[in-house]
C-alpha cells in the first residue's frame, strides 16, 4: 500500500468487527479453559508414553497460548482504535 493512503472500506470494517466479535464471543475464554484443562492433567489421571510427551511439550505450548491471549487482546483493541481514528479522519472509502 502506498504511503499516505488512509482508508477503511466497508469490507475492512466488517472484518474488524468480526475479529472483535470472535475474540469477545468466547475465543479467549476457550483458550483459557483449554489451558486449565491441560494444567489439570497429572500422572494420577493421565499416564503413558504419549502423556509423557504431552508433559514435556506442554510448558512451551502453554507459554505460546498465553502469549497469543495477550496479543489477541492487544490486537483487538488496536485495530478498533485505528479504525475509529480512520473513520474520524474521513478515511471512509468504498
């Protein structure tokens, strides 16, 4: 995109709103639930070779999910702010 171009088309507005709705519609809660379920696993209720593989991989996966949660929150807020600013500056274009 060229420098100095500022616009927010109806398609962009729809995509942004759908992103926000997805995030607020349970995505973050589902990821948090997934983390809680995985954290509840232990050798008393989940054992074996595949369980051991899970336990060795889970800390890195959990960290990535927590980072994704943080970034989704930031991105959701940022994209709405940018779109609002563009709209306020008259950047509506079809």
